C-alpha cells in the first residue's frame, strides 16, 4: 500500500552545476525517505515536457538514476511514473525492473503506461504506433513482465511482442516481482488492463473525477472476478504548500509565470494552500476512494520543502507500511 509518494519531474536547480545534480536528487530522495514518504518517482522522458518546463532543461534517464538513488537510500520505494511502453522491449524492461529490485533490496515499483509524447518519440528515433497498437504493446508488456517476474522460463505470445523461454536471473527480491502500477485513466482500455494485470493504478483529476474513474475500475474488476481492494489506487498532482495561504498562492503565481500559462490552467492538477487547506483537499481524495497520493513540488524546490510536505501529509494522515517499516 502506498500512502504518500514524491515525484521529481524536474532537474532544474538554478546555479547547480551538472556534476552536483545527482547529489541534489539523492538529497531530495533521502529527505523524502526521512520525512515518511513511501515512494520516490521520476518521469520516463528524454527531454523536459511542456507542463513542467522548457525542452532545453536537463533530463536524466530514469532507470540509471533510480539505480543510483537505490544505493543512497534504504527504505523508500523507487519507480518511474511511468515507463513509456514504446521505449523499451518488454523483456528488457522486465530485466531492468528486476535489476532495480535487486539493487534496492526489494524496493522497485514498475510503473508503466501506453506513452503519449509523440514529438519526443520521433525526435529520439522511435516509431510512433497508433493508439490501438500502443495499448496492444502495453498489454503485451504487462503479460511479459508478469511472466518473467514469476516463472523460471517465460513464454508469452503477444500481439506485438513475444518471449520464448526467457529466463530472468537473478530473480526479483519481492515475491512475484516488483508491483506493477499502470498510469492513466482511460475508461475503456487502461482501467480494463489495470483490472486484469496490475497491482496499482495512478489517476489524474479532481476528487469527483477520481471517484468516477474508480467506479469504472470497479466494474472492470467485477467483469474479471477481481476484488478492487487488491489494487492500490493513487493520484498524481502538484503540491504547492506553504506556511500561509498567501505564500502558497504567491508560489503558484510564480509557477504559472515560469511556465508561461494562466493560473487557471494549473488548477486541475494542483493542490495549493497552507497546511489546513491542503489537508482538507487530501482528505477529499481519500474520501473519493484513493489509497494514496503522489505529489510533485514546484521545480527547484529545496529539501526543506520536501521535509515540510512530509511533516504535513504524514503528520496528519499517517505513513504507509513502507514508511512505518523504516
């Protein structure tokens, strides 16, 4: 069960030289761990995405980075939110996730999705299949990763990808392999795949929108004979938290200015306020049926902001099992 996760979508820290970048990322992950967060995530992108920053801003490859962070932390779970299915052969992805699980002594999460960034894929030389084929690839990847995590020799014949007698040694540390989290809230295909194959799902939107998605997921689970309670349900958004409401709103205005958008554009995926206001919105998400929340902070946020977020979130709502085990 994941109660609170921290996502780091930006590696832009003004004045920080590249040779210090990994140390800053590690410091943020260690702070999240010490503050009671259950998981630490990074994005799977090769250049920065428009909703976070400019394409010229730095972007580190996610799994190389997570392996380094694993060596600098001891409890917090680690994953990509989420791996774009077009970027890696599923058997290779299963090996990568297993390796991260071994390096981290059993703390890997395999986040995966159908991918959406056509511009990025084309720039980096990847084919961009149709939406239907990307979801076929996602289902293949879910089946192949699950089989390679669980079976001595995996054989899966998918629509696009296949493995025949694939070995995965060493085995994952976690029994059955890293938990698989599917990102996205598509009601017809994504949530159906969650019901059939995944251990978790990550959604977007308001509390009302999340509640509606969870109702759809419950119907898909009923169709396949699965208890929805066996799926960890989370939502990703940006947290703009400050000691006062005035300061939180100022930071949100600054964030909108930096991105060159209107504040209203950021509203749907932002939780903005002082501790009381943030706690009220977090409670609304839990009341909607979520098990946990994953937050990122505005680009360039220092470790002190991570610690304050953990103090407010974990202090008021409690830690998940991973944090309590620490």
